[in-house]
C-alpha cells in the first residue's frame, strides 16, 4: 500500500527550524499504514529535513554550528554565478539533506525518545512567508 500526501509549511527565514512530527503523525494515521516507512522530502534546494531532540538548546546550537561551517560572509562560487546572497544556504541545506525515512510500527513513527522530525530553512534573502 502506498499513500502520498503533501504538507505545506510556512517558514520565517534563515535559521528557522520547525517541528514536523505532529503533521507527519497525522498523515501516517490517515494513511492507515500499520507497518512500513514514511518518507519526508523537502522540495527546494535551501531547505532540509532531519531528526533532532527538539529542545531550545539544540534549536540554537544547530543553526549556530551551520553558520560557523558555512557563514554568509564567504565569497562562494554560487554568489559569483547568481549574485543572490544565498550560497551558504545551499551548502547548509545540502549538508543536512532534503529527506528523511522513518519506520512505522503499529501505526506510529519509530523515533528515539525526545526526537522529532523537523524542517530547516537555510534561506536568508527570500525567506519571509516561503512555503517549504
């Protein structure tokens, strides 16, 4: 059995991280799948999907570390080609990845205690009100 459904999320800009677990759980329940996989995919090259222990400290730490690894101040080749100021956004999103696959057991996502699925927005200059 295959069930496909889109979720539309409004993001607020660079460093915005939003818990998707509730939305994905509703999709899994509505699908009727009791055992299988749920695959979450972000359409776009400056957003990412992952799992994390979703708490305030890590909500600060992850964006801070990504900004240290790929700061907006560097002169990236992407900037030279497109002049859009978001080369760092593409690299941050690529580092995390666009998708996540989670097992379903007894109709529930199998995540570690405290872990949540999330979407990360790495876009800086075109971010407000963007749908991921």
